């Protein structure tokens, strides 16, 4: 995944949650950036998490800044740049 790729949100859980992925809403998003974050606890670094900043085609999926931070594994590429 890289900036410019088109993606869709996918629900990989066995028990689907309609709050996370509302029915009949399959917006397309464009990747703005891919970031890596170090997750810490009291003892130090725990994990490296890759997050993706997406601009969704449905505005309510974006935050007040017009973007959305998503987990890398919750997205599927529908078209590479």
C-alpha cells in the first residue's frame, strides 16, 4: 500500500459489527499516507503498528480534518496507482 492507491474497508471478523461497517456502504478511499507507530507500555516498546491515512468518498467516514486513520489490515486495495 502506498499513497495514491484506492482501497475499501473490509471486515475480517467472524461476528460482523454493523457499527464498524454499516450495511450498503462500501465507500472507496484514496491513501494519503502510510505511517508506522511504535506502541509503548510501561516497560518500553511493544510493537510496531502500520496505520494508513485515507480520504473516504463518503464524508461521514472522515474525521473533522477530512481524513481517517485506519489499520493496515482492515483495508483491501482495489486499484494500485
